[in-house]
């Protein structure tokens, strides 16, 4: 009990010390390793559970999509989060019918101006998703631990799960759109006989974050932030993001470029565009040619 009280006092002192320096300039680069899990029990073949060998083969092919590395470049007010490119291992991935059709650029945020920007490429047409920052309503929890040399504190929040492009085709959908599109393409090319059981997806999920006031920058991986310190670890329902390296105030000047290319749309407008394209692709490739033939060949808003 005494040890816990002493530790609490120390943590409180650290937090107060860090917060008093919050107005000072801070910049750096943080590296994150992300890992996404999949409930393989949902995958069936001819109505039966797939063998462990088959599941292992699919997971191996999807490894490049499920385990990634990102960098977060940040200053007091701005941040840019992007995926680090790596060469695919032979036999992994696979473009499928839709490979290369979707890609997402890095996430830019300016907390002072409350602005968000991201360049998304969909079938060769670039959209600039330009909106306000979508911060969660965090609840600060009285729990702490160490991540490397940094004391971190726990925060939790609940958010609505964003449905992915293929959610209406009976496939799983809990991570970001780019991730799931590639993942579903890979599964489709894995074996045409493999199917995913349709089950009701949860509508919300709990987000758990661990932030450090020792780095007084209100940023974090992916679309997350808004806490009194840099987020070093974050978990969603199926993805874990862990900071493995932080370089503060590097010798080279930090330069953060604002995405500017593409047709400007809001998050809501972009979601509608994605939904429209999803319906078109469902008609064309989903096997349910309700309108006869191969479905629409036009591109809706895409014009081809």
C-alpha cells in the first residue's frame, strides 16, 4: 500500500512537471508497430471450419497487411502519420481483382486550427478528405505503467465502428478502409471456395490508450490524439499500435507538408462516394447480378 501511494505521488509529480512545460516547443518523430488480428473461426469452407493449415496459409499471405510500421512526425500543433513502405515477401499479399485500386495517404492534423487532411486514391481518382479533427471523448483512468523510459497513463473511450467498403458483402470490417480493402482482396484470391460466415458486427468498440505527459504533444497514431501527452500505445477491438522509438528535437529540422492534391471532400461526402463505389463493385463482382449482365459498367461519380 505504501509503495502504491509513493508511486502515485511520483507519477503525479511527473505529470505536473510535464504539464508546466506544455507551452514549450516540442517536436520529434515516433515509430509505431501495428498488428491486426482476425477471428479465423469465422472462415468456413463448404460449411465446415477450415483446417489449421489452411488458416495458417491465409494468415501468412496476409502478414504484410496485418503487421505494419508507421512514423508520426510532430510539432506542438501539427502532425503527419504515414506508413513506411516495405517490399512484399514472395507469396504474400496478391492484388486480387481490386489490388492497387485503393490507397490512402498520410494523415495530417493541425490541433491549433482543428484541421484534418488526407489524400485518398480510388481507382486513379484522388480525393482530398478535408475536415475537422475527430477527437474522442476520453476518460482518464488512474492506471499507469512504463513503456521504455516513459511513464504512461491510461485513457479509454468508445467510438462507433466505421463500416468498411465490403461490409455489405458479408465480410468482416473493423479496421481502416485501406487495410480491409487489401485484406479482402487477398482473401478473395486465396481460394474462391473459402467464405466468411455472416454474423452481426458490433456497432461500437472500446479504445484504450496509454499516453505520456513527459512528451507534451497532444498527438498519437492513426486518427487518434487529444490527450495531455503523446500516445505511445493504443488498442482497438482488433488492432494494437505500439511506439517502439521516439526521437525528440532531432538535429534536422522537422518539416510537415499539408496534403493539397485531389478533389476536396468532407469525411461524410467521401463515405458516400465509397458506398456508391461499393454498390457498383458488388454488382460487378459480387455474383449477384440483379440488374442482369455484369452490372453497371459506368463509374457513377468516377466516370469510368
